[in-house]
C-alpha cells in the first residue's frame, strides 16, 4: 500500500501561530505539465476548491466549467465552476472534479469528492502529520 505523509505547517493567526493540515499536491495544466499547489486538507469540504488565478495558471477557461455556487462559512455564496482535472497526490494520479472560484479570495481546499475514496486518511495531531494510504481504488 502506497503511503504519503504531509506535515502540518505553521500559519499566523490572530492568537499567534496555529498548525494546519496542509498537503503539497500537483495539478496538470492544459500544457500537460504538473504544477504544485499547497492545499488545506478539509474533510468538511464536499469538493476541492481553487482560485480564479489558479484556473488561469493551469490554462483553463473558468466559465467553460459547470456553474457550481459554493456556500461557505457564514453562508456566503461564492460563484464557482467545476472542471475535471488530473491531480497527483504522492504517486497517485486521479481524475478529479474540482471547483474553481470566480475569486482569488478563497482558500485552496482538498475536499472529499474524487479524492478521499482513494485513500485512508489519518490526521495525527500528536505527530502533526496527515497520512494518506492509497487504497485499491487509486
């Protein structure tokens, strides 16, 4: 079973510093090259989320995706568009439906759809790491 470990990273918060579960993943651009992204691993996110600038960087036409408004924290509606993209986590390459917001003011999130079913994911707060173990689905 393939296993990939990501360390929590420190970020500034109003109360000082906080450790967050962040992974380095790769998305394939329309030019077929892999681009790195740091994303929050978010078990509460239905779908992975990226920014408008990320879509442009990957060569995607944002509005050609399926319109998919996202309702986030505080019940704020964010217009977004779903695109099917290739995502690489460790050595696993997945076809994933991901949302790209019509804004750059959103966090990058690694959500459940198309990702979580391929891994057993363990959040290990004691060691400040997240362990992805590939299942037979990946």
